[in-house]
C-alpha cells in the first residue's frame, strides 16, 4: 500500500541512476524495487545526484534522479535544492520528493509540511512547491501516483529529457498514517 512504489517502478523501468538517503523510502534499495543506487545520510540524495550530474558523461548524467522524502526534505534537503539552483549542472537535474505527509521512518511524527505541530494541532503549512518555485527551480510538478499512475512515467520521462532544474512532488498520504487517523 506504500504510495512510493510506483515511482520506484518507473525509475527502474527508465534505467535511472537514483541517489537517495535515509527515510521510509529507503526501502527502494531492497527487493522488489532495487531502484535506489545510493543510501547516505539525510539530505544526501540531492547533493549526491548533483555531483553525479556534474561528473558523468552527458548521456549517463541525464538519467540521474535524486529521491528524498518530505520530512527529510524539511530537515536537511532544502539546502541541497538551493545548491541545485546555485551550482546548476549543464544537464539540469531532476529531484523527486516523495511526500507522504508524515515522518514515517521514526513513528509518524508531524513536520513543517504536514500542517500540524508535534501535538497534532493545526500549524502553518510549509509548501514544498512554493519553496522550489521561490528559489528558482524551473519545473515544479505535483503528482498523485495513485490517482494517475500513467502520469508518473510521463512526467519523469519528460523532465529527464530536459536540461532544466526540476522538482516532482509525488504526493500521497502514508497508508500507515491514514489507518492511524481513521482510528481517532
């Protein structure tokens, strides 16, 4: 029931090199997906991808897609996105932010992008797409992998073919947090 699975299936199908980091989405390194190629500290997926985009031959660089979760993005990924704009590779770069609206890897805690504070009270919502647009990312897309599964492959393939900075926010609530909220 994890909404991230369709993104990994597409990245594997498109033969992408996928740097990632620590989060529930790290399961993308394991079977059946085996789609994530690096697994480093929080936030490293974006910067590792940038490094690869700078040093690989163009044909290989154009297949690099960084993945990061929404909570990890809020904690330590924003700086990598700023670096992506500031030290832009000639090939551009594609980042997929797997937004499940929670911090699933450590117990479903809230974060600035969830719209709730740590005590589950309404809080100011920090919107990832607004951050990306504000710092100068050229393409910002928001997709729901479950509503329109065909859109996942179309948008990733399109952004991989462009030499621009692109952020794809794959947004769908975590199935575990949905079950927990349903009990309340």
